[in-house]
C-alpha cells in the first residue's frame, strides 16, 4: 500500500509538489464535462501525470457524490428513458480507461449528495464539517428522485451492476464504489440510502460478485454508520479486506458516530488510525491510502497545508509498518 491523493490539481505546481512529497500515485480526471471524455482525454491526462513522475492510478466515472440533480448521467439511478444509453456510455468509458492503462475507477451511486449540518470548530479553531441529526430538517422535501423504496433502489443498482461489472472484469479495471455519506434514517428526503449501512455494503459487494467489483472504502463514511466507531471498525475492515473488496482507502477520521459526528484530521478523531493502518497492512491491502475531506484551517494555502499534513502522517505510518517499527 502507498500514499495517494484525489485532490484536483489547481495547476502544474500541485503535480510538482506531490512528486516532491513522494505522493506518486493519484486519482485525477480529464478536463471538461465527464460525459464528453473519450480515449484521447484519458491518454493525454495519463501522459501529463507521468511527465511529473507520477502514476495515474484511478479516475472518477461520471457518477459523482453530488445530488442526482447535478449528475452527468442521472437516468442510471432514476431509471429514466436514457438509462440504457447512459450505462452503455459508462461501459465505453471503462473500456477507454483500460486502453489508457489506468487500472481502476471510482464512482458513487448517490441521489441526495452528502448531507451536513453547520460547520463546527475543531482543533485550534479549524472549521470542520459535521452532521447532527437533531439539527437536520427531518421533513426535507424529496428531490428529483422523489420517494424511492429500498427494494426499488436495490433493483436500480443491480440493473447497473449487471451491465458494468462484466465489462470491468473483461477489461481488468477495478470498480470502487463509495459508501453513502452519511448514514441517514430510512426515507430521509424520500430515499433509503442502501449503501449507508454495513449490511447494505456487504450485500452490495456480493451482488454480481466479481474480483473487479468492490469499494472505495471511505473509513470516515464507515465510521459514520457506527454507534462506536473505535471499537467496531476493525471487524468491518477485516470483513471487506479479507475478501479483497477494498480497492481504495479514504483515510478519514471522525469524532462521534452514527447520526452525530464531526470530521477531523486523522490523528485527532475517535478511531485509532494507526491500528487501522496496521490492519490494512496485515490483510495485504495493496493500493492507495489517501486523505479525503480535511478541516478548513488558517493560512495562505489552507488546502495544500491540510492535505500535506495528512500525506506526511500516512507516509510516516506506512514507512514505520514497512520497517516493522509498528
């Protein structure tokens, strides 16, 4: 396993910084609208990334974490009239990703985005994202998806997997799906988020079972599903890791748990991230360990500094593990 990033490069200087920090493996996307990406776009991106001594390890399919109203291919999850055409477009994109020599793609199956309540003060006065169910609008109106039952949600997911997983397998591209973030009670905004529970994620990876069908394992989002993340997370990492269903790790910590948490830096939340990384290592996990969300901090380059701290934290732990100091 090795440190990675999915931060969008602001300019070429960011690529140089990652190379200088030893963050050699990245997830990045071509410019332009995702629905317009063709093979040449992926090849140009790969060549640019490699020109800085980096490796393009993963790209994002046009199935984002944003609400379905902002999706490039909304009919896939809405079961709309363009569903089959849009799924075909995703299959073509997977084939092009393989032709460009990119080994993995991440994606989301998200209808309502990433709900959060107001930001809260963290360490040293940082501003941190939070989700407090007691502060949320329990009667928020449904969005474009309307009212969607759990069974119908699963049917739409299965319809998608039935078509894309064989294409990914035949092209040897790992498909890494992100959990729903955060857990929300059934029916919130009209939707039961089936990938917002551990049992739902277990069901998901066993549907259309294939070595190329797995998770973008966001440890922060997993923790948000648990009553006691510190004590429960090990067994969950072990269940998915022992089945080789973890294709990318978002190494994010939280303070709190199910329905009430604040995002934190990896070293200050409730989960023991050193213990977690040791477990990934013991299970033979072999892909990127990357920061996900970070608190908003002060300074001239708050994004660069916050992520730089996380890269160093992860790299130091990996080095300690590789040299048997942990």
